[in-house]
C-alpha cells in the first residue's frame, strides 16, 4: 500500500460573509472532508455549485488557509510547511483552471506563461527552459510558433491547452484541475479530455479533477467523490459509484443527468 | 398544419473590422404551435443570433435579409412599436443568466406584475393576484410572501423560475429560451426543463430552445435543428436526429460526448476549428473538417428529405437512404 | 420585463463598436497636440524669436506686428516668446505633478488592491480623506505651508492627484487580483511581490495612464488658477497663469494679452482630454478612470 500522494484529512473551511448591513454570516464551505489521491491516480470530485468543491481545490493548492484539518502532499503538511518545503510542494503540484479567458495573463506571451513555473523555481538554464516550453507545447498539440502569441489571438480550447502546458512544464506529480473543460464546447472538450488522458497515461501523473458534469467524470476518472454542502457523501471506484450509488443525493444527481439514449 | 413561427431564408451579417461576417446564412425553419423546438450547436454557430433576430433585438448595424413570419406577419419588417407590443405578450424571451435578466432593485412580484400591466388592461390588484398565481405555477413555495422578495434572496434556480414566470405572464404563443439552464446545476436543470415541458403540454405554448447541450435536447425537445457556422445542417424529430444522425457534423458531435463512450481516451475528436465567418468556405461550411468530404462539397448542399420530417444538408444524403447507410462514420457505442 | 432583460445582449455589441471608432481619431489628434506642445516647451529657447525678458518702454501694449505676431505685453516684452517659455513652465508643472503623483499613488493603490482587507482599509482611509478635501483648498493650504514657486506648485498639485491615482489603480488591481492567472501564479509558487509587479501592475496601470492624461489637463488649469491669484509660479517667470494675471488689467487696450494665454490653456487641456479619450479604449477596458 503506497503512501498517498495527496492526503486531505478533516478539512474544514469557514468564510465570513457580510450579508446586508453589517450582518456577519459564517459560511461553512467545507465541513470535514477526507480524501486521498494515490500516485498516478485520477480522482474526481463532483458536486453542484455551493458544494464546496472549488474551495477544496483552493485549499489543496494552498490558495486558502484551512480553518481546520490537514492537507499533506507526499507527507508534507502543506499549510504548516516552511517556505522552502512549500516551494518544493508547489513545484510538484500544478493547477489547471476553468476559465480559459482569465487563466492566462493577457499581457504575457504564451512562452512566458508556460515558463512561469520554471522561472519561479529557477529550473534549468534559460536555454533549457526555452526548449522545455517548446517540448511541452508540442505535447499539448500546439505548434511552436504559438509561443510568441498572446492569449487574445487564441481560441478557448487553445488557451486551455496553454494552461495545461504551463502546468506540465515543471514535471509535476499532481495536477489539480478545477473544472478544466466546463467552459469549452463539446468538440473542444473532447480534444482536451483526450489530451489529459494521454498525458496521464504517458507521464503517470495523478490528477485531482473537480467537475460538475457526471458524464465527463464517468468517462475519465478512476475514483470519484460526490460532494454535497461541504461534505463528501459518497466515494469509491467510479464504476461502482455510477452503477450502484448508495447515497440518495448521488442517485438524484445521476437521475437528473439528461439521458441521451 | 400552419407553422407558428417560420423563418424563410434568414441571413444576418455583422460588420467587423475585418469585413462583414456571415453569422446566419439562409436559415429556414418552422415551429409548430405547442411544440418544443431545439436549436442546437456550439458557440459561434449563430443560434443565439437567430433568436435575437426573431425578436428584433439585433444591434442596429446588423444586416438582415429574409423573413421571419409569425402570426402571418414578417417580424423583420415590423417597426419598434409593433415589436414592443409583441414582446412579452405573444412572444417572450428567456435568457441564460437569471441574475442580469431581473432588476435587482425591485421585488420579483412587482416585476411580474409589471410585465402583465404593460400588455393587459387590468387593475394593479388583479395583476398582483395573477403574479402570485404564476409564482405558484412555476413552483416557488410560499408565493404570497416571496412576492415581495428582491431577486438576490432567491437561488439561481429560483430566479430562473421567476424569469420563466415573467415570460409566461401573458400566455405567449411562443417562448424563445436562450440557454435557459446552462448556468444551473444538473438537478435544477432537470426541474426547469420539466416545468417548461409541463407548461407546453398544459397551455399549448411553443418553445424555441436554443442550447449547446444535446442532453437537454434529448430530454425535452420534440424537434431539433442542428446549426453549424451559421447554417442549419440537419433538422427533424429529436429522437430521429439523435439516434440516427444523418449529417457528418451531427454524428461527430454525438460521438464527442463522453456519455456515449465507455472506453477512455476514445472520444472522437472533430479536427480543426470553426471557419472564419468573414471568408467562409464556399459550399458546405463543414467540409474543411469533414471526414468524408469530397469534390461536390464545394457547392452548398441542398436539404435532402429523409422521411418523417427528417432533413439533412449533405451531398452524401443526396442519393437517398442507400447512400446515407453506406457512409463510414457510424458511431454506435454498443 | 422580458424586454428589459432583452436589452442587455443587443446593447452590448453596439456600445463596444462605438467606443472603438471614437478612439482612433481622438488618439491621433490628442497625441498630436500633446506631442506638439511638448516639443514647443522643450525647444522654447530655440523657437523664441526674441528674448522673453527684454523690456521695452516704447512697445508697451503694442499691437501685433509681423515680427511680433502676438504683440507686446505691459512691459514691452514679446508675447510670443513669453508664451513659449510659459508653456515650458506650465507643462513642466503639469507633467511634474502628474509624475510625482503617479510615483506615490500607484504603489499605494497597487498594494491596497492586491492585498485587500485590512491593508486596503489602512491605506485607503487617508486617501479617501484626501479625496474629500476640495482640491483647490488643499493646494492653497499646502502652499501656505510650503511657500510659492514652481516647486511648490508641483507638490501642491501632486498632492491633489495622489489619491486619484491611488483609487484608480486600487480598483483595477482589485479586479485583476481576483483573476485566475493571479491564482495560477501563486499556486505555482510566485511571491506576492513578483505577482504584484509582473502580473497585476502591467494589467492595472492602463486606467492610471488614461487618468494621467486627464489630470495633466486639469493640472494646467490648476496651475493657471493658483498662479493667477499669485500663489503659484511667481513673476517674472512666465507661466500661462502668470500671463493671465498680468493681462487682466488691460482687457480693453490689449485684449490679446488675455486671449492668447487663455487659448493656450484651452488647447492644452483639449489635447490631453482627447489623448485620454483615445487611450481609454485600449487601456481602460473596465471603465475605471474618471
């Protein structure tokens, strides 16, 4: 039993929301979540808006501080780590975001965006970084000449590929993908999903895949966790959960998916 | 069987810095009274532009040609005043984002009541009563007290129900719904679609449902038209089109959906990108990406009848059913 | 009501189209005027046909002649030469004050907008207080403290502008800081400083540049106002405001003494406003500048 790459234990995250005139409300976005991702595994977290899935992803990426609980990456407590340890974790865990229109800096060229992780962690010489950028752009199916382009010259699908290239550049062990295909058209979704699948297969990456589309999840993940109002109500191997959902919410979600046949 | 709404050769061109873009090109379609008609396609295919054109909501610098006949009158030929009289009364529209469709400063009940008062000569009290009735009919619990609540007190799904209530306030003959459930969760989506279906069955309202989601089409639509790059490529009864797609684009679209494939990484991909609408390909606009394109595709294909109201615009269908069966791209995940 | 909702998608493309069209013309004309003014100011000593300080008793309030196209002022000096130097001074005050305000205001707004929460409050409360002061009053108060002269004028006017830049940049920085690429940079390990300088600043500075042009035009007017009342640039140093002050007593005999600096101010302000308008389409997509 190998040590999990990512281990979330008892994660709780509360926000203070100001509603109306000076009234403070505590919002419990995540109410005690346990989750593991093994090396090379694809784990999907599915939930509707307000389920806390995005907050979960942000806590894993250390963009938010948990109110309680721990998040361990390869044994390192992400939120209590010192600067050097955290930097090492950040290099091995890369994000892919949902909105292709805001996930790239509009003033940066594709090359610079893809290189960002390499520059931040000073990986390789400038020449090596440039070569890596070309390599990774090719991997995601974008021609090398795109390196000098800016985001507004690219389509949504192309931008999302650049985002994936940027995540792959530092050779991470884990991708945390927050609804990476939701904002894309069906045919483009298919391209990006195929790409992610290929990359995962070739590089042995682990992926934590946040989604709300059950059909995408069924197609893509090894294990799935269903989130509802900040808690995981059901989790297990994808085929098992989809064929024999134990929880009533999971059943309701599955029933609601518009059927194509 | 006379059509409620009939588009005849509708074309819309937008002026862009690069030249005029042919966003909708010679679209013919007709919607019968009481049916839910799906207009499906990916972003940029022109489906929203079509809906806006039908309501007379296109920007002033859009050039339109062709006709959109409703109730025997060409909507494109009407002036603003006549269109205003129709909108909200005989034809109403539902947009994707309920947050921006509702005025955040007014109670929802008042917004429904106003929609009624604009078109009907009734007292305020009567309008209020009807508004509460409508709120109940769209499934908002405790309608009488929620009448006073402003939009932000409702969840996304509830807001969309309010928007639907406003759209249905004056018993329109036709509702144009532009991606009404895209911004909503799966379960709420199912409820909203069921609500629309019920209204249509009970009141005989027709719906033009513009969507990119084939699942939605399968769920509620009676008939469907598939659009690509400004043209209708296939149309017919929803069940027929989805189970036996005739046009290569429809087939490819269905094959690209994850739900239909059991194996991983085997999603069929449509190579290439949508064409530039300023200089679209001559002939069939899907030809550059079509796996079975051939020389004849450089002429615009005509709509071929395939029986039972199912039509496809593809030269491969021209030889009749035998030709269609012989085409190689047959995706069937079983 | 459905019509009200319907207004949104149709109105948007129309609005966007108009903005882009107005932009190029304004940009060209505005930039042209501003560049011309700057050249004039820089090359004043070369362009001036006569010594600006040369007094001549015989030519007092003399009418325009071919060699002195703008006539003479109350001390017999050539108005044209004085005007060119006055431009240099006024433009110097305007650009200097805007420059100082940018240097101080932009970092404040950037930090406030990026970090938000209590840092935002801490930094923006004094800024808001400064904004609440009537502009001219604030500059008079400062001048009372600092004294008069060109340097004082620059500082006094800059003080008025600092809060404006801080606010504009803060708003833009708030928006930019919430975008996914900032999260991506942070998740990839970039430091806050690096994110602020490399991601937020370049994307948030646009509205500030538009604002800079607007404020440069306003600075010209403020300089004219404070110099007019004797609290800004001090004679004999010429500035547009000083020339206005000098000429006001001679409106009936030599109206050109008022008209010339007045027109000069108007043209400068026009140039800056047009430039700002032209830049706005390109640099200020969120409509943050005021």
